[in-house]
């Protein structure tokens, strides 16, 4: 009688502790969740910013390299001879430039112009369509080119050549004995970085490159590019904010969230690489790299936190309570068993509590707790077989429990150490586990059914 | 759908059907539905799991329900096994 009273009181005390602590951590969780959602949102924004930065560094790698190439080509011996009427210089210079073009496929064309802008030598890349060199340089660009010093380089806006390809034009003056004798002009295909931007498009977000007027330079639908009918500013009505706001890198408008980064094609390319000066002073011309994402996409990912937080604890609560009741059911009958259950209960409850504070999100064991709990129960089923005098029943239940126990333990061990990789190995693994589990269940069921009254 | 998920789905579906089939045979033979309820529950849980995998609905919620039901079913089996009055020893 005393024992029962003690047991009942103990049950009440522990149950009260469980309920109060669960309510407490639940309440605390509600407070933390808002904070966590905010930090998750900032995390997602930061992640997108990092993606923009990585794309920016990807596309910014080559322009500086081109600048160096231009300086290298100008230093080729005898190049100035083409412009100073030295016939012996023509063939070697031509050969050098052709060899350069064949090795550097992003160059469409290299031209040598005289000081008036007339073509003296035009070399096209072997696999590219021929275009007219001088047509790419407008009158004001030629003027800018004429103002450059020896080691300065001109970079044009992104333009369409007469074949409809998007190109950048690089130019630099050629000097001979301190006198300007002409210009080296290179036409570079822009596909190398435009394609990088197009490839960044995903289902839930669009990536564009626009100019300062909102014209699409890169769009996943190519018909939008350079089209007067389509303009980012009229479509999204955020250009005023984007052009003014240099500090904040994103804007939320309607159901969209828009990330942006301004690029100054000349200054960025040229400032990064030493030895080359920024020469395009036209600060009004810039590109904007724009990511347009659905706000829903961000919100859904954040809302998932609620679900994960709530449901991740449901099996643990069930297991904790289940084990708790088993402990007090068994105290009278089997002290050793109740100790095993009790220890497991404490471990489970520890993880239950830490999960509310975010600690278990990083703990590997957290996902294994339900499997371990099931493994423990199947182990007890296996041990329970000793109670039956019928040898066949004993055997069947023992084997059934053993197989099911092994199945769970293998899952825990393999998940913990991630010992299997690849489709074939993991398929074999799953089939093996499936057979083991089904065989265990059949043995258990057959043993269970023997000698029922 | 990748091969791994397809195999997982098929094996779970086959397992659940075999289990439900044997359990229903046992219920018919011994006429004790309550005793075999945990096995039926496991069979249906595997069924839900295979359906979730097939329709790519596998997420934390489904996983929680799956693990919780399996655990409770095994607890049910264990309790039944240790309840002497139901068994001829």
C-alpha cells in the first residue's frame, strides 16, 4: 500500500514536472521563434547577396585580363611598323595577331586604325562572322580614344555589332618614337559573361542585367534584350529607388523582393587590375545586376520553421511520455528494465528540451532518437520471448525482435557515419533493410499468433 | 524521380501489402482484432510512407508521424506480449 502511494505520488510529481516544463519551453519557443524567423530572413537575404557577389566576381574576372592583353599586343615588336609604312613589319605582326586570335576565342576581331580612324589592318577570328571595324566606333568614341595616353585603354558601352551580337569594344593608342600613329581596337564577344548571368536564373528568381535606362541587357527571354518594347523600369517601377539607393542592396515591393548591385563596367574592370587606368569618365553609364525573387518563396521557407519546430518535437514527446509510463508500469515488476527505460527517458527528454532552444538542430543524435527508441522496444520484445514455454513461439518472437532491432540499429549506425554513397549502394542497403524488417515482422507475427486462446 | 526513391517506394509498398495480408489472415483465423491492431497500424504506416515518397511529400511532418506511429505500434506489441492473460503459456 505504501509502495503504491509512493509510486502514485512520484507519477504525479514527474508528470507535473513534464507538463510545466513543456509549457515553459513551448512559451519560450514562441518568443524565440519570431527572433529566429527574422534571423532566418536576414540569412536568406545575405545568402542571395552572396550569390550576387559571386556572380559579380565571376563576370568581372575577364575585363581586366582583356586590358592586359591589349597592352601586351601593343608591345609586340614591329606592330607600330604597320602604321609607319614598314612593309617588313606587316607579315610578322599579322602572324602574331592571327595566332593570338586563334588562342583567345572571346576576341571577335582586332583592328589597327590610323589616327583618322581608317582601318589599316582588320583580322577576324577564324570562326566568327566578319564585321566592319570602324562602324563599331562612333565619332565621340574615336574622340575619347584620341585623348588617351600610351598606357590607357578605352572601353565602350555594351553594343550590338552589325551581325546582332553583343560586344564590348576595347581601344588603345599606338605610339611610335613618342608620336601617336594609330589605334589598336579589339572587339570582344560579351557572351562569356552574359551567359553566366543567364545561367543564374532559377525557377523562383529571375536575374537581369539592365543599363541605367532600365533596358534589358540580359534577360532569360532573349527577345527582351535591347528591345525598346520592354523595360525593367516600367515593368517593376523601382528604378528611382534602385538608382538612388547605394547602401541598401534590396527592396521589397508588392509580392517581389528585388536585390541589386551597380556595376561600372569601365571603372570596376580597370580599378581592380594594377597598371591600367580608368579612362571612361562617363559615370552616368552603368549596369545594374538585378535579382527578382518572389516574396512567397522567402516566406514559405521561413514558415517551414513553424512546421519543423512543432512536428520535430511530436515524436519526441510521444516517446518521452511512452517511456515514462513504461518506467512506472515496470518498477514493481522489473527494476532493471525500469532503470534502462528511465535512462533512455532522461536522454530523450534532454534532447526534447534542447530542441526547443535550437541546440538539437545541430546534434546528430537528435534525428536518431526515434530510431533508438524503436530499437529499444524491439530489443525488449526480443527479451520478452523468454516468458513463453512454447519453444517455437519463443524462437519466432526472439528472431522477430532480433531482426527488427538489428534493422533499426543498422539505420542509426549507417545514418550517423554516412557509410553508404551512390544510388547502387544505397539501393542495396535499402533493399537489405526492407527484407530484414519484413522478415522480422513476419517472424514476430507468426510467433505472436501461436497458441492464442 | 530518382532510382533510390523508386526502389524505396516499391519496397515499402510491397512490405506494407505483405504485412497487411498476413495480419488480415491472422485476424480471420484467431478472431482477435485488438491483438493484431499494432501490426495493422504498422502496415498502414508503411503504406502512408510509400505514398509520401511516391508523391514527393516526404517532409518532417510525415517523418514525425511515421516514427511516432511505428513506435506506438511496437509499444502495443510489447504490452500485448507481456500481458499473460491473453496467452496460453
